[in-house]
C-alpha cells in the first residue's frame, strides 16, 4: 500500500485544483463532437458504445445535446423517464439515479431529453456539478454525445474527455465547421487551462510585438520561444488535447485519403498530434434501421459499417481491460 | 509530441527518417493530394497562398528525399547521421574498389559541398576514402596499376606531335584494357580502335575526334592539353594532305 504523504503543500493543492486532468477520472471518457449537425455524431457515439458494451466493458452513453437530445431513438429505446434534466432540477439526485438501462447488456444511457420549459441553458455551477458527477462516476467508459455548434458549454464537455473524437463528412460545409469547432476547442483549452500560466497577458504581449501568427501552431511556437519558463507546463497541458478524426459517410475510395489529409492538415495547423481513427461508409441501412426504430448494428449486422466501427472501438478501447468479442 | 521547432521534411511528409523509397513516394503522393488547391482537406484552414507554399515545400521535400546523395546531405544537416555512422556505412561501389580509385593517398578525408546553395540546404559531406598503399615504383590509374617507366614518362611529357599508336602505347603501358576504357568513356571499341590504328576515315569529324582524345587522356590521367595538342597537330597534318 502506498501511504499518502502527510502534508500537502498549498502550492501542490492549488495545482490539483487548477488542473482537473490531474485527478484521475473514474472511467475513460470519450467525447464525440463536430461543428455541424447531421454528420453522424449520435450515430457514431451510439455505435461505439454498443461495441464497447459488446466487448464486455461497462459503458455509459450520455446525451449531452441538451436542447435536441435523441440518442434514445438511435438506440431504439423509448423515451427514458429521467435524464440530465431531472439531475439538474433536483440537487439531491446523484448521477446514478438518472441512468436508464438499455436492451444491450453493459450499456447504459443518460438521456438529455426534456420537454419542459427547460431548454438546455445551464449555469456554470450546474455545469460544474454535472461535469464532476460524470467525472467521478465509476464505470469503464463514458461516451459523451455532444451537440452541434461551438457553445462554451459544448467545448467544456468536449475538453473534459480524454479522447476527443471529431466527426467529419466529406462535404466542405462539414469540414469547415469541424475545423472551426476544433479551433474553438483549442482556444478554449489554452485559455481555460492556461489561466494558471497567465496565458492571456502573454498572448497580448505576443500580439503587441507583431509576431507573425497565423495558426494555433504559430501561437504555441511563439509562446514556447518567448516564455521558456512556462514551456514545460504548456506542453503538458496542450498534449492532453489530441484530436481523433472520424470521417463519416464516405462514398469513394478517395474519401478515405481525405481522412488522412484532414489529419495531416490538423497536425500542421494545431501543431498537436492527431489521429485518423477511420472512415465509415455511406450506407442506406442507417436510415432504414432508424425507421425500424432499431440500432443499425441490431437491424443490419451485415452492413460494412459493422466491421468499420468495430475496428475503431478496438482502437479506442484500453487494451489493459478485459475484452470479450463474442457476446 | 508537440513540435516546437521548424519541421523537417520528414515531419512534413509524416514519415520516419528510416522510411524507404516506396514509403517516401506514397507519402509524397498523399501530401500532394492533401495540399492541392482543390483539396477538401485544406478548405477554410489554409489560404490558397499558404497551400501553394506548402505544396512547394512538399515538392522540395520529395526532390530531396528521393535522391540518395541529397537525402544523405540533408540527414547530415539534421544531425541524423554522425561521423561514426558514416564510417560504418557500407561504402558504395566506387569506394569499395581501391584499385579503381584515382587517388594516390592511403586514406583521405575530403569535404564536399552537396546541394544547391540558393535553396539554403547545402550540406557538407565528409567522404572517407581508404586506399591501399602501393609498392614502390607503382602508380595507379582509375582502372589499373602499372610500373613506372621514367624514360617513357619523359617521352610523354616532351611529346610535340603524336599519332594514335602513341596513345595506344600509353594505354598499354598503363595496363588499361580497351574494353573498360570504352565502357567508361561511353565510346565504342571500334571508334577507339580506329583512333589507335590511325584510321582517320572511320573517326567522326574533327571536333568530335578531339573530344574523344580529351576523354581518352583524362581517363588515363595524362596532361590533356599537351597530349591533345600533340595529337591534333598530327590529325590536322594528315587531313590537309
């Protein structure tokens, strides 16, 4: 047994409080975001959750698209009686109280649906309560299905995760929005977690001195060059942000290369390592199964998508945890 | 990990420095596609101008990494190769045949400038050459070794006018086979034979013949100005009669 050190210096305590990432979460959190709606965030997160559950991991799927939640429909479930909405209203409830089981073994859902006056706008304190409840909920995987757009709370949910999945489709509109979303995430990250490092003043200093800054990468490079004293901490903070790219609805083989291209561009633009998780084929089976109110992987297990999603789930899954491929 | 410094060509093409030619080519094709002006991947991320600049860099990266000697020079500049590695590296065919080396020293370290200076990536390559020492009284050409005959050397030095048979005599004195000479000069054996046997009708026009003699002298390590002038004097006198 390791003994806890008897006295923590105030500086250490402060550090722990400042950097949420330093306190280990009780699960592996995967956030799925994209700038644009309709690119397949809910489809991807529900499928990913399905596979992780199939692999024997306890998985919690959370619908964070608070204004327009419909994840239960993707899973072929009825509208759950409780969800984030109830959790917000009643401070006595724990996150465990609003979890509903699904037809799939190991897979649980927290719905974001609400039909009242409540429309998804939550205060910072409420947001903080929700985030820390999720952060401390003990399970294997938590998958956050985010809403479209670059609202601050969306960015915060996204940044809370250890895996940052961004869903693209091969259309310029989707690519543009996804890039915008990633930029917003980047700046949110650097400002929020960099407050300890006085990033704001430093950035102001840099912009005053007319450095040629065109991209986040230039900004990071300049910060490192100008302020070597924060270089190590900044590196640590920024290296937590590694985008994982999924290209959905591809129709040709060239689209697959586009995924790799997007990865290269992101790496170049942000100066951070990115990963291309994989591409998902366009398949009419998706909306057909949605109409049948069943999940694709249940209604159409012979779709190409089955193998493609499984490969991604395996990539994301922690190899140290038990897997059972035959359910 | 997060990259601080200006990236290398390897980072640009997203390959490791140990990547082989096929890998480099594939990476190049992918990068070209990604940064081409109509690529969807750069949409809204880079301006057209930035994309063009990136494309230029990608081309430059490929032209450097696809060429063995340029790649070496570049690796050296990046500090990917050190002197130790250079020494242990398998020498190329030219260096592995000491007999074929025109150098006389036992071993020499040459500094060679490699690359195009205006592009700013000129590297200096240290070439280590090991040459076996020769016994006393022996010399070498690029093809062979031979015993020095002081009298004949003097004859060559003092030559005023000479014909093809004199050239042949020098060649045989230096133990250079016609076949090897012909391959190195990229000139057919029949032409060389015509030169040596003074069959001027079978030789090309004057200017080309002169060129052949220049090459011939260089290959044998002769004083090309003197010998060529001597031969051309003979050639012209034959043609005018």
